[in-house]
């Protein structure tokens, strides 16, 4: 495939490539010219692949859904948000309904906005707790169960999705934390997808809590099954259980989420290094302890050192002043990386 003068791979057709670049130049999208050019080139290549009508519906609607979701969330980019999952069939009289409502209120008081699937049950409880102003609803168009609840109905922060995959992507892309209450197939699907994406590094690590009502056993029994079968049969590793926390206390759940960001801020891969942004610099003694403790997750030459913002991070000036911890993470043991974040938050 031919490359443009900027080194971009576009369509391989020089005339079409120049038309694309000329079109993007008119849009004046400074900083994202290459990205938009590649997206338009993908559409051109699709046009040359003899697409069917169902292909066109899929590409058209999925792009439209993701674009609209980006527009809705953009004004709240700097506000932390928690996704709350749970059954649409939980009645208001259930104890777990009250737990979900009170938990969402606790998170709102802690500065978080709440994202739910916009339906009844646990979703309705969470949005009652958070309030309309602090709520987002990501509705899925179904012939049953999933009409928007009264809190988020007709709110501009309500988004309706045709596809589960665009909805799931939006949930996790926007979340700073996830809480899962008891639910059915949909809740289990959402919770396990989050764990899978955390385990494989396909989503950034965020705190995830599984919440039962006091003396409840829904998630307790699930974790016992995972331990006695998946882990015992070596289908997962023991470290994978570190990717989430279990509790029957909504206060403990709130504290677990807030603790995750006590010193840890965010991370980004740059070259061979994982660059962790911190609120406070580590002492030399703490750094030496962590290097020794987590040597097994480092690729040769097994480096772990502190530094300032790297040149590649120039597009994030708002966090340029934060100290960095750089390490040659092997991109395999995300459960142990979650351990490391906990240790960083002890500072």
C-alpha cells in the first residue's frame, strides 16, 4: 500500500489519497488530521469490498452511535464516573435495591457521576441515588424490560443503542470505576467482560467491586465457583482474583474505589515502558522495595525508575506536573499490576 508524504497508509490510490487529504485540510482539525484521513480511507476501502446492505447498516449505525456517545460525554470528560450494573427485575421493595440507591448517593457525594443501563430495577435505584443531574443512561433498544426509567427519561444524557457492543464499549471507555450488583445473564455478561478486558490489558485498570446486600450470597457464591473450578482447574490464575473486590458493605465499596486513586492517577504505554502517573513522588526506599517485589512482572532489563513527563506526553499538558513511575511491564500479569497500584496507594 502506498504512503502519503506524511508516511500515512491510506488507500494505495494516489489520486484518492490526495482527495482525502484535501478534504481533511478543509475541516481544520489540527492535531487529528492523520486520524481523520485514515478513517475516511477506511470508508473508501469498504466501498471497494462489495459490501452488502447489512454491512452498510452495521458500519453506519455503529459509527453514528459511537459519535453521538462521544458528543454526550465530552462536556463531562474531567469528571470521574462509575458504571453500576445490576438486574432490571429487582423490585423497589428489595434490600439490594436500597443498597444500590444508597451506594450511588455515596458516590455522588464523593464527586462521581453515575452511568447505568437506564432501565428499571438496580439501574433505576442507582439513578434515584445519583439524581438526574449526575446520571447518564445507556439504554439498549429491546422489545421488553428496557424502557428508560423516570429519572433519566428525556434527559440529554440518555443515549439509546441498537448494538450491545457499542454500548459496552461506551460503558467501559467512560468509566473510572465499576460496581456490579446481583443480576441475570446481562449483568453477568457485563461484569465478566469487564474482568476479561482488565485481565488482558484491553481496558485500562480501574477499580471494580462486586456488591451483595448484607448477608447476601449472590457474588459470594459466584466467587466460590470461580475459585473451586476455574482457578482450581488452572483456567485462570490466582492473580486474576485481584482484578475485583467483593463486599457486602456499600461504604467499604465506596472506600475501595476512592483508595484506588489515592496516589495513582493514570498510566500510558510509551515505547517499552509503562508510564504510571502519580499524585506524589515515591521515596527512594519505597522505589527499591517495589522494584524487588515486582521483579517478576518486568521485562529485561527489568527497569523501574521515577521521572518527569516524557516528550510523548506533550498532548496531555494538564497532567504534565505529575511525577512518573516508569517500568518495563511485561503486559501479561495485569493482576499483579493491580497489586502494584494498591502498593503505590499506600504512599
